[in-house]
C-alpha cells in the first residue's frame, strides 16, 4: 500500500503537511492542498480513518438527529448536511427518533456519548438542559436547526413572520374570509411550531382588521391526508365557505387542493390556497408557498459546525443565525371571484 511518505515526496512537502492537507485540520495554502490531493490521487493513497482518529482524537463523523425521517422536510435537511459533510471529508451517522421518547433517551444518554461522533446536528428538536449538558461535558459541539436553544449555536426560522407573510399575500389579493389549517396540539411540542404559525396568521388578520373565526380553523397532522380531511371540512360547508386557505405546511396545503378538486371547486377561482415549505411537489401542483430551503439549512448547519470544530480567531460567533425564506407565487392564489 502507498504510504504517506510517498505522497509527501511526490508533492514536495513534509508528511505533517500531507496530514493537514488531507484531514482539513490545520493551516495549508489552497495551492499546497491541491498539490497534495493530486499526489494522493495519483498514488491511490487513502487516509486511514483509524490512524487519523488516533492522531487527532476525532472520528470525522457527525451525528444528525431528526424527529422523523419519513417526512420530506427532514430528509431534505439530511441530504444537504450529508453533501456538505462529504465535501469536508466527514461521514454522517443518522439518528431517527421516530420510535418515541425511549429511543430519544437512548440516543442522548448512550449512543451520542460513546465518542462515535465529533459533533451533533439536532434538527427541529428542542433539546433539554440535560441533553445539552451531557454533550457539552464531553466536548461535543452542537448545532440546532429550528429554534433557539440556550447555550447552543442555532439556525432559526422566524415562523411567525413566515406565516404572517403567507397570510398577507392572501389579504393583499383582496381575501377577507380566510381559513387556517394548522398543526394539531400534539405537533406543538418542539419550538411550538404550530402555535407560532397560527399566531403569525392571526397577527396578519388582526393588523388588516379582519375577523379571526374559530369555525375557519381546522387542525391537522402536517400530512397530505390530514390536509385533505381538514380541507373537506372547511370547503364542504353549504354556505359561508372561505375564499382562501392558509395551511401551515405544503403537504397540508396540497391536501386542501385535492379536497377542493373532489368537491368540484376550481383553484384559484373558487378558493385560493397557500402553504409553507416549497415541498418538492409544490411546483407540480402550482402551489403558492413560502420557501424555507431545507437542503440549504442542512448545508448551513454543517458550515456552522465546522466553525465550532475548528474555531477561527476573533471570538465566538453569535448563537443564533436567521434562516432565509421567500414567498413563491404560483397558480393556486388569485383575487377572489366577484
């Protein structure tokens, strides 16, 4: 097998420089790094993960913890994080907490503490003080995605402003009888996502001087099926039907679109629908939405994490980084019919 000495001779550098260039740990000029990588590729040299871990005390592996993997949003974040980590020479270990509280306790009390990962990305999880302290006590940096976590670098989406923007779009078109399909109470555990988006909807309605009616609210479960059932209840009434629906996720909004179709209604002539996410199916359905770029969120989290693992001089960065969002107008919204 080709050794590090041969790579160093071919690149004209020291073995220490080869190690820094291929590991990403320590200062190496871009030109030297490219020369070392070219020499390693031409010789077929592969860094030993065991040797690298022993020398650096690191596994070059990052744990990513998600509440569900079956949802498009979370899998898109994981894809973004995995691609960014691969570019940095890191592996990803995925922990899916779909098994409930017992699995979550095992992950934070055992799996992540066995020194199998260098750092942790927590996606849409409001970590407890105990979970944070366990990881920080053994010097494992944490980056959260979703909302503020005391003492942890976090990427946060302003869900209140996102919901407000979606609702204001409908109001700007002239809609006054606007319904809301939001998350049911059991989906309000981490960062109070459902209630925050509902508050954003209500704030936009209040500021426009429009009534907030309890009969124009339907809870659902952030799925297409849940949105379909909620849409049927809102749009199937014989009178006083809403002219627009703001759904707290694109999957629920798509369910509302399908419910309207099955009831013989035309979108957007009979009802306008707007969601949040920019789901991969949103363009196909012509759904107006507020995009929150989940794949980019995963990539941003890795960039922040690398700064935690290899801090730059100049002091610590701000704990909270605001995530971008953007209104994307498609064919599911229009002015209400006269």
